[in-house]
């Protein structure tokens, strides 16, 4: 038996014993702890000496089994929920069969349960998917997009709003053409030019029809509640009509025009590409890079200095360039007008060493006198800055490359060379002429085509452009006025910056796959008309016949005198994507969908395409329909790997969400890299090392619900999400927690249980409920409020945190444990009351989490008894819990009292750990307090404290017990543990 704590002298008659100070209590606790440890050691020695030491059994690790649903269920039929739930949560079992049933029942259609002819007083929620490229499969960025969008859609649908989420796919001009070209080359050894445009386009359609649905199947696997009857491909007849209508209208009013300007040119693709398709790779200095079409790597990141000879003089001017081959196209050298070093050369000319071309020495303020020699070579046809100088000074624009990157005629020994072979040859020739000065490292940014990996070459080409300044000004005003809301607001600054710096948009692409530009070059066959070359000889038309009549009227001749040749180029993919919010609704036809569902409610996407896609939709919506395409834009963060690195195939960190859902071995991950023919062997080896480091055991099966919940929980990280894929497995464990909690609830409420028909009926019984029951209902009410606010604010981590706390800490760790003594008791009235609270907790918990975890919530919801006879058939069309319904259960007094009880439990558990007492070891506990209210609270919580602190006996007293060690709870309360 433990020594008695030191006693104070007896108190004088009528005088209360003075409470001990915290230090005194601590000293007593330490003394008792030492004694307890000593006794424990003595007991162990005695046990060993008697030969009773038992060998410890190794802890059994429960393996996560893959359990499948194998009951015969025709596609679209409801899953059989009459069978008992498996012992363990398994995503493969849970996620089977539900999606096809949801689709067949029409739950995802705005028409479900209502007539669209009758306005919904609760309002509409309309959104279109950011159409993924038809070429590929989903990556984790897509998974984030769809997890967020589906959660929002499901929440609105459960709120009773008429909800429509339109699916679709983008034809992805460049990416698709490149993919099919590679396929044809690999299988037939032919190029697209061997096939011809018509046959090649047929092959692309054939490929799309065979492979294009893959991404739709992945979206379904993600649980995305899309209306598949309205699915739209951007090359479908409807969008094709919309593209023609938009182009013609904008061309007729002068918004679209043709011009000869500098563009991003891919020599491999032989096409202009958009800014978003240009990867900007930073180089620290001299770096060799692989370039398509070259056997050896090419050197970049160096600055070459060379000299131009001043005409009729011994003087030279030294200039520097990172692209020495472009000096073949130099037409001037510029200096600052105030630079004293060159004032005497104003008006002089230089001699080009290879063409004898005379280059004027220009004076221009753009030159930085302090940089280098203060003299700058000017190549107007191959450099954006030089292009502007060339326009200001009316210089010749000399294109020195062919479309596929060879030196053009007229350059002697260099003609016919590839551009980077010419780089070496020009350098050698300058050395031979004594004009080479030096080469040194130069940090720089190299523009690379994301599709072909070719080095971008600025080239002047006649292209179609969209005037953007007026549309950009309206887009700025829409945000400033609040008519268009960008969330988070931090992106508004980017919006204003881009709009105010807006340049006209090049929409021509030299491809065969895509929307062929509905513009025609006109030749008048009447000999009285000289052949023309200018922009005025172009007309647009929805059909060739319309274009012919336009041309006839323009040139005042009969239609039979008009010969038309359609522009072979196609439109930038972003052009058709910019029409997506209304082309999917049937525009330019005045359809019922367009009338009901335009403008959309929300546009959700990644912040990286705020300019490239969101801005273009705003431009076209306001310009063509006179309305913004949506009222709100929510921009989510970008997904990076656990180390903060951008997802890249060469790093081996691009993960298919299907591999997270189903699980994958390291060997299978490696094989995916081997099958990716776009990477060179060194990159594959590096990527495999990355995979081995990050996923030495592969990726375990996590399931869709865990992945969705994890992605939404991660959105709090600002502009970027550093996603540790293995942490998703932690949320699978959370799914298992829900599984076991619901199984416990179903086992205890029984098959004959009939819940109260309304929450009001449960509230009427409030006074008869135990403290923990009332606390559980209050926590439910708080979670309902938190989740609704979170969705309204697009603060998804707020919702996931509230739900995690509700299920893990409040329902599982506290409430279910406190219920066990009730359920095992003979008190039938208490059982019935607690069963109703338990049912409500599980029902509400599943409804709240359903937008994030649709499969698991449906599987478990279907097993619960119905509260009413007309309960909806699926959780996805069940009303979302409303704060107004549950606020009657909010109880600050109960919350405060239970929080006090939890503090007692927490302190007792900590004390047990401090004294090396296993948590499950029973202890005798006395809760001493001089405060009457504290004692009353503790009395009401005795059973719960007994359960959660693993005590054999708990009593509340004003007196200090004997043979116990103290743990301070607060200034008025001490928990005394009797150490056995």
C-alpha cells in the first residue's frame, strides 16, 4: 500500500483546512510516483524470480485487404445493400456499382425531381468543366479540379438548387495532332504529309473515337456528378457552328483582323503556338540541351561578343548575342543617343561581314548604356524587342529561317543549314575573319515548346489577330464593380496587370487538326481586276457560299466571277474554349438551355489559366452575348509534389490519380516510364530514382473518397499544394473510422429501430437526454454551421477539418465510447434516447461529408433506417443539413461543462502516461473540488469520465482521499489517482 501523503495539522474548530499550493501538490505527486515505480520494479523482480515471466507476443499488424463486391448487379441497377457489410473498409467494395445507378436514375440532371418550366425558388447552380485534353488521362491537377468542383456541385444539389455541371473535352489541336502523327509514323512509317490533310484528319477522328472516352471513364471513377447527356466535345457540330459564328461576327465588326507580326514559332510543328504552350526554362549559364532533329545537344546560356566594321573606317563596334546565328538577319546596330562613346558615329554605317549589307547605326532610348558595350545588334524579324525597334525606325525585316528551321536562300555557305548547325558555322566564320571577341556564361531563359520540346524561334508570319484592348477594359471594370468576383481576391492584382498590359491575341495555328479558319482569300476572275495580295482580299463566312456572296458584293461583281481559297490554318484551341460556357448550351441557336443556364454561376479552375482561358471567356461572353459568362471565378492552387517541385514526367513525380485510387507497385510505376517514349534514357533513369525515393513500396490502394477528401483538405496552402501522395493513405484510415463507427451504430440500434420522424421530436426529449447526448447534438449543430459557411466561402479545409474532428474525435473517440455502457445496460429508455442521438449523429455526419466522399457516404447511408416514409432514394439528392434546422441543439452551457469533463479526462490520461501506467489499466479516481458547480458538473459526467479515463471507480468529493497522487485540473479542482 502506498504511503500516506503528509498531513497538515488539524484545523482549529470551525476553520476550513487550507488548500495546498500547486507546488505542494506537485511534490506529493513526485514522491508518490517514485514509490509507485519502486513497487512496480519490486513486483517485476518477484515475478521473474518465480519463473513467471511471460514471453511477449509480437503485435499483430492488421493487413488492409482488398475486398470486392461480387454480387451480380446489372449496370445501372441499384447495389444490393441487404447483405452484411464486410468487416473491413475496402474502397474496391464500396465504390462498385454506385456510379452507374446514379447516372441511370438521373440524379445529376437539372431536371431531376422538377420541371425546368417552373422556376426553382431556391435558385440555380450552373458550372461547366474546364475541358481536359482529349489526348491524355487525368493527372493530380485534374483530380484536384474535379474534387473541388464535384464537392461544390453536390453541395448545391443537396441544398435543393437546380444544379447542372456540364462535362466536355477539348480537341487540343497541337497535342492531338502530335500524338496521332507519332502513331502514324510508328505504325506506318508515314508523315501526315504522306497521307494528306483529309486522310490525316480521318485518322485523328478514328483515334479520338477509339481513345477519347478514356478521360470520361476516369471522371466517372472520380465520382464526378456530371450531366453526361449534355457532354460536349469542342469539335462537335454545335461548337463548330459556334466557332464560325463568333469568328464571322468579330471579323465583320473589325475585332478580328489579319496582320504580319512576330509569333512564337515551333520549327518541329511548323506552327505558331500560344504563350501558354511555351515553357520558360531558366539556365544558370552554359548548358547543353537536347533539341528535336539534332543528334548532339546544343549549347545555350552563353553570350557571344563579336565586332562589326564601321564603313570606310578602322573602327569597330562590339555587340553581343545569345543567338549568334541570328546575326545573319541583322539590319542595324543601336546605341543610346546620349552615349558619348558613339556620338561621333551617328549617321555612320556598318558592313555585314557575310552579305556586305549596310547596317545603320541607330540612336534609340531603349539601349542601356551600362549594359555590355552599350551597342545592340538589331534583328527585327527574329526578336520581340528588335521587332519594335525595327517598326520605330522603318528597318527591313529579314526572315532568315524556313518554317522548319533551315537558313533560307541568299546566305552563301550558310544556306540550307539547320539553324543550330549554322550557329557553330557562323561562330567559326567570325573567328576566321578576326571579328570574334569572346564567349562567356550568361544566365538566361530559353523558350521551349511544351508539345514538341523544340526551341521556340520568333518568326514573322501573316496571322489572324483579335483586338483585345476594349474587351480587356470591360473585363477590368466587371471586376472593379463587383459584377465579376474573383476568389481568392489575391488574384485580382494579376487580373488587372494582365488586362492593362493586354496585347492583341494571335489566333492562327498552322495545323490540320482543329477548327479551320472560316476566312477565304478572294481572286476575281474578271481580267479587269488585277490580282491582289492585301488584307482587303480576305472575307469570312459561315459557309463558302456566304463568303462568295460577300466577296461579290465587296468587289461589285457577280458571284460566278469569285474564286475562293479557304485559309488552311486552324484557330488557336483557346478560341473555341473561350466560347465553352455558352456553346455547350447551344449558342448561337436560342435554345432552352441557353435561356435557363446562361450565364453560369461559377467558373472553377487553376490560377495558371486565369489569363489564357478565364479572360477569353469573359471577353467573348460580354462581346457576343452582352453578359458575363459567370458571376464568380474560384481559382484553386497548383499541385506540386511533396518536395514542392512542379509535376514533371522527367522527375517521375507525375501521378495518375487512378494509381492512387487503385494502388500501384514501384515496378508498375517504373514500367509506365519505360512505356513513355518521349523521355530519353537518362531522363527515365533519373525519374526511376525519384520514384524509388518517394514510393519505395509503391502507392497503396487509397480509394476515390480518400483522394478527394485529401485534395480538398490541401487547398489551404495558397498558390501551391505540396501533395504527399502517401498522406492520402491516412485519409483511407479516416474512411475506415467512418466505416466502423457506422457499423457500431447499426449493430446497436438494431434492425427494428425506428427513429423519431423529426428533429423537433428529438428536441422535445432534450431534458431526458444525458449530458453526452446533448453535447453530441450540440457538436453536430456546430459542424452543420461550419460546413455550410465553408462551402459558401470556398474554404474547403474549414469543412474537411470540421468533418474530421466531428467523426474522429467527437463521434468515434468520445461519443461511441461513452455510449457503450448505456448500450450494455438494462435501461431501455436511456438506450432508446441514445439510439436516436446516435442515429442522428451518423445520418448528419454522412450527409455533411457526402460532397467530399460520395461513395462511402452512399454505401453507409443506404444501410440506415429511414426517418420518414418519403426519404430520398440516394444521399446525393438528400437535403443537406441546414444550420437553421440544428441551431436548437446548440448548447453553450453543455459544451462548456463537457469541455471541463474532457479536461479532467485529458489530465488524467497525461498523468497515467507520466507514471508509466498503461492507458487501459483501471485506476481509482477521486475528483476533489470546493466549487459546488464544478462538483455538480462532474457528478453528471461520472459515467463518461469513468469510461474515457479507464477508471474502475470515480467519485466526486470535497475531501482529499488517502493513498492517492494529485493531478491539478484547475485552481478549484484536483484529480486524485490511487496507484494500485
